C-alpha cells in the first residue's frame, strides 16, 4: 500500500491524540486548529472525521482553536482549512480507525478484512459485536504517529464527503447565543476603551477625576494614552467612555496622503523580482499597457470586534474570534512580557471578518483591563467607529501590466508589477506584537517591520500576479511600500483581487485590440485543462457571448486561486444606466473533491456578492491623519435590491484532492465586472470602485465636471 | 433608575434601570436574551431588529423607558416551545447563512412582513429587508428562504 500524501498541519501535530479523543461512551472529540468563521468549516471537518471513522456526525464534538486542548495549526486563512486542515483530519481519523480495528481484530481473533464499523460499533461479517470504539480506545496507544497508520478510504467508499450536510452551527447563530458576543461568564464585567481620533495621537490632557465623580462605580484604567473603563453594566460602560471622550484633549496628528497614488510618490521602496522567464523585451508586433488602482477597503464585519479576558494568578485566559489564536497568544506573551505557557486562548465564533480585522486587537485591550481586576472576566466590545477606523485595512494597490502580442492573437510577453503595502501583518508573526493598543501605552511595544506572504505560500502582494496563461516571456515584480502610515493586513484574496483584475482586464483589452472573442483568447492560452474547463463551462452557462443591448455588457474572468487552489471562472451581465448594476453572475468552479458541495456553492455565491460590493461601491476615505470612514453611511455595501442572480456550477472531481475555495471567486468577479462595463460602455475603468464618477473620469480624464 | 414593566415574547418582565438605557442591553444583559444581535449600535445595520407591538424597530435606538407596558418580540420567540416558526425551518433548509450574524434581525423583519401581508411578492420581500446589511453575501438564499414561507412562488427572472 502506498503512503498517502501528508498535510503540513501534521508537522507540529503528528499524533492521533493531537486530533482525536474518545469521551464517555458515545462521544468522539475532534480537535482542530482551524476555526469556524462563517465558511462552514466546522461542519466539513466533522463530515470528514465521521466519514473516515464510520460514526454518526452527531456524536462528534468539535474543539477548535483552543491553545491548550487542540493542535497548533497555522491560522484559519488562505482558503486552507479543508485543503490542509481537512486533510490532516482525514489522515488522523483514518489512522485512529486503523489502530482501533487492529485491536478489535486481535480481541475477536478475526481477520481485519472481516471487520466493519457501524456508528462506532465493530461488526464482524455483518454481525454486531460488543466492541465499540469507546470500549477499545483505552487499550490503544493514541500517541501513535498519524502517518504510520493513515489509510484514508478510497473516494468511492466515502459516505459523507460529497454530501451537503446542513451546517451544525447555523440554527444557534440565527436564533440564539451563537457568538462570542453572547458569552456571559460568571461575574463578568464590561469594559470599553477610548478610541483615539487617529492611530498615533497622544493624550495631552485627561480630567480623570471628573470622570470618576460622574461615574463613581466605574473603574478607570489608564496607561499612557490608553484609557479604558470597567463597569458592572454594559450600558454604563458605554456611557462612561462617551463622557471620557469629552474629557480628553488629543495631540494633533500628521496628515496622511489621501490616496495610495499620492502616497507612492513619497515612498522610497524599490521593486523586487518575483518571477522572471524568457525575455519580456523580445519583440511582439503590438503592445498595450494598463494600470489599475484599488482603494483601501474595510473588512466591515457586521459585528464590532469582541473579546473576553481573565487573569488568574499571573495566567491569562482569553476568548476571541481571532483567526489565529496561537499567533495571538505569542503576541500577548510579548506584550505582557510573560511566557506563552501562561496564556490560554479559546476561539469562539464572531461575525464574518474575511481577514484580519480588529478581532485580535480587542483581546489585548480586554487583557489590559482585566489585568487591573484579577479573577474577574472582562468583556470588551469595540464601537462601530473603532472597527472601521482602527482595524487594519484591506490594503490599497496599484498594479501595472504590459503585454506584447502578435496579429494572430498570440501573447508573447507579459509584465506585471504589484505595488502596495503589506498584505498580512497578523500579531505574533515574525516576532511582532502588532496590537493597536500597544502604541498608546506609556511604554509602547516596538513596532515590527511589515512582512508579506512568500510566493511559496501563495504570495501576498503578488498573489495571482503570475498569470494562469501560457505566455513564453514573463516578468512579475512587486514593490512593497514600507513607509506609509496606513495600518493594513489580510483581506480576502490578498493581492489576488487586484492582480487578477489587472491581468484579466488586460486580456479583454488585447482581445478587443485584435478583434477576437475574449473566451477564445483565454482558451488559446490555457494549457491547464481544468482552467479551460471552468472557462468553457461558465461561458456555456451564461449563453456566451450573448447579444448585449444598449448599456448592457457581459464579461468573463478566470483564475486558479494562488495558482494552486480552486479554479473559478465567472461571467457577469451588467446594465449601465445611472450606475452599474450587476444583474446576473454565472460561476464554474473546480475545487477537486468538494466535501460539502452546498457549502462550496455558498462560499462562491458569497464571494461573488462581496466582490461585486467592493468593485462597485467600496472605498475607505482618509481626512487629515484619520480614517474618515466610521459608519455604514460612509461605507455603503451591496444591498438586497442590488445583488445579482447567481448560478454556480461545480465541476466535482471526487478522485482529486480538495482545493481551497473560499477566496476563488473574489478576483474573477471583479475583473468580469470590469470587462462587462467595458463591453457595455466601451470604456476601460481603471480606478476602483467602478462608480458613476469613476466611469465619467475614465471617459473624459480631463473633465472637471463629474456631476 | 426606574422600575419598568414590559412584555417580552408573551411573558411579563420587569427591570429596574435608567429609562434611557437602550432596549438592546436590557434584552441581552438583564433578560438574558442574547439572540438579538449587537451590531452598529446606531440604527444603521438593522442587526438588532425586534418587534415592538408587532412593528420592527432597532433595539439599539429604542430607550427602555419608551417600551414600558408594550409587547416586545425577539428572535427567541421563533424557536420557543415545541414548534419552530416556519421561517426558521426555511432558513435552515435553504442554508441561508454564512456567519449568521445578520439573520436574527432579518428573521424578525420577515416575520413582521408575513404577519402583516398575505403572500408578499419577491419585490415586497426585498423591499422589506433592503435596509438590513449582510456582509457574507447570503442575500439570494435569504430572499429565497422567505419566499418559500410567503408562498409567493418563484418569480421569473
């Protein structure tokens, strides 16, 4: 028997006991470092484990994101929860089953091949025995290495993978106490923290005595320019912090550039090579260039960031909706100057954040407040304004590209340069604290150097800047801006959104130049049959090329997310009148084996809607030194009356590994909209979002009246 | 501090709080009904929508003092007792959620619509919930789930 492929998640957690435990007489405990963030991962992981072990999914209890009880996996990001986390669960569950069956075979003196399992009970030749996993478990060594015993079922033998099991967490989240915001620990009190008008501002004066007189029962915590209040009642904490805001004088800030384009001019960073192939200076008969600008975006989670912290005898326990509790634990250890072994982090679900928003920052603030009252749990909830103006932003980007091609439609060279800030600066990574309150303390933590994701892990700024197409001469580079004042970190798809937008809109510009159909141009340059298949399928679903009427356009775009995860092609139809409306979207997706097909479709639908929202409406604004976007009125997102009709088709390849899918539709949707707008209006809009103003500016770059 | 009596999900409730306290905090913290979501706290996201005397309102903007003697319905009322409200069943059947944070408020808005109007159309449904924000992009499923209960049938595109 050949050894199955391992998973990176097993490197630090190689034993069966890292993943699986048996509890009582009917509960299977599944442990994962990947956490539920609205993407349905909890359900899919339970499906995988129950499938490999032949138990009822209802008997599986999932522990996820618990630093003391569960495996240490990399954060829940990059669409890797199924691809690597799910694979580790499958291997560990299959190894556990093999160990249990070997023990059962010994006890029953029966050949292993004669044994089967029905909901955790051992069956011999179709006859139930007295043995169950729970009776056998004490006799086996669960510390055995997963890869010594792993023997996952053949795809055809899986009963649960590939079925659309309903989400195990949805009912509670729709109707009950399903979120971290709803946890009410015994004796818990409520904290609120004063939001500075902008990061970097200092408190020059604060009438703390007046605040205390007004709220005698409120505990005030001050450290440098960090001010927090603690109250027994949440509504009192809210009022106290409002009053505190009126009793503080802040220093003036240094104005920040109002846009990335302005900022680039003052940044001294240099471009660095990502990938080079052939000679891009070689001749092609024609050349076109493009440059696109994506604004800074907000994660704009529905729920403000929330955390609970409690100190007991010098140890810290925190509850968090962080996507990376292990990394956060390291950051907190650095921030408090204690050993990480004295910190336990426990994940609890929050609202979707689609990346690194304020969910880690708020934990530090809860921990600072809780430190003042050891033994008492302190819950801190950010304001809506803090979530918009203090959380890391999805970084703005400028991407330049140039292509050379011949009259026959053959593209001979492509250069892509991605310019922008760090795409990932999570706390704890690379030895940095990066929790926003740290800079406000009397003794601020040193700021770390911004870093980025290496190309070997999908890249950050340069994610998907390497084209999916067979083009002989290539040069891909990135210019990481390090001196800018904006705080940025991961937002869904990272650089992939802007890089796919630039390459896929350039493809259509080339197609238009030489008068060839955009689908045909793509297919002529796709050597990867799976990529070609999603393009063909999406086009077919949409009735490509359609017969667009006045003000109507169809556009297509494709990617393989990170050049290694799921394949996704999207076609959209737009109507351009007073504004751009995306009325229809068709997506074809190949994610290999789909563990939960309806879950995959849900993720694709969601990514299409969210990307449509980014592409048509969203932009964070700056004023002076601050983020001016502080509420939903300033940050409109796509509404029910604006969402397209969506059709998703999965090309399921049960025999192939599951590929990460959560971010696959984000880039193609945006580029497809750009292409559809070009078809409808004959103009290429290069500054996002594609608003009426951006379209008018593209039509008449010199025009001053945009009304 | 005032003693305030109201009815919540058909049962009488009494709290002694500042009458300016937003209903949201009273529901969640004094009465332990955590299903009403804390969202923007400024009446813009609609996440905390409850019914007051059958009319949808955002609990974050309603002072408890103004609710004295009135009837408040929260999302918990849809799953109380042995029979779940058909809307909840429909949302689960359609898997109309991702993170799920917006659902409680939308469920209450949808209940108000269905209580008020017989067989609302798809357009009626979209108009009713259009101020509710959903960030995961589950809109299509949500509308479809409400349509199923409304009996409005599929409307041709």
